[in-house]
């Protein structure tokens, strides 16, 4: 019997939109049968900057109990979903800094053959949804990871319209996470868990076959 998929959701959120989507992904991942770790990238901004923005300060307080991500969380996982607000069409520096700490695992080949996916938020409708996800996936290609996107694999994806990953335009806080975004998150989490489960089952079956082969049995008996 295949063991449950281990899913790590690693995100950075300033004013809370990405944190809310991350919670949706976590809940959907658990419902899909995965063991889920929800962790956040460490903050790099000075406290004075955070305190100057009420939404940023409120999110800092609301997520104080969320553990800070470490490379061990990625090493543990069979699948990783990264989340970031877009910064000039690119990944936020806080998440990028965390990704840059994975160099040791990368050098040892420990980031390869895992499933990866991503989600983003922006202030406006065409402010880097897709470019940020594509930029994020550049790192995954270097890992030797397997990018699993939602694509248009569900009719509901034609509503939100982003095949690269879940995204949301928050309108500078005037457009809260809605049912369209929540549905997109559910579809993404279910697909990531399903694909990771297939890969994990195949790997475990191969390992069992090797253990049960006559030659392996004879070698173990000699020992």
C-alpha cells in the first residue's frame, strides 16, 4: 500500500492574500489524502515598513503561529507548492531568498524528481500572474523537478483562466479571495497530490520489485 503524499506549501505573504490561498491549498491537500506542511518564508522587510501598512501588520500577527520554512521541509516533501505575490512580474525577494537556501540540497540531488507547482497574487488583473509563475518554474527546472500545473483539466479552469497556477488580483485589498480563486486552489491541490501519488506509487512498486527479485533475495540470504 502506498504511503500518503507529503505535501509542503511554502509561501510568502505580505498583506494576507497569499496566506489565505495557502490555507485553501492546505485544506484541499488534506482532503485529497496528503500529509501537509504549511510553512512561510522568513520576512526580510524592516519592522518599520511592516508597521506602516495596517494590512501587512495584521497579516504578520495573524500568521505568527505559521512555522518558518526550512530546507528540511522541501527535502521531506514529495510535492511542493510555492506561493508568492508578484514583484514587478517576478518572485518576491522573501520567497526567492528561501529558494536560494536550497543550494545544498540541490547539489546533493535531493530536490530532483519531486512535484512542484506555484500560486501568485497581484494588485491588478494583468500585473504578472503568468510571468511570475514562469519565473518561479525556472528554479524547478534547475532542481530537476517535475512541474505540475492545473492546466485546463477541469471546466472550472476556464473561469479563472490561468493554466499555470492559482492566481488572484486583490485590487490593493478591495477584492478579497473569492470562490473562483478558492476553486482554482482546490483543483491545483488535487492535481498536485494525484500526480505525486502516481509517481510515489510507481517508485515504491519498483523498490518492492527489486527487494523481491530472486537475486536480491539470494544476496540478502548470503549476508
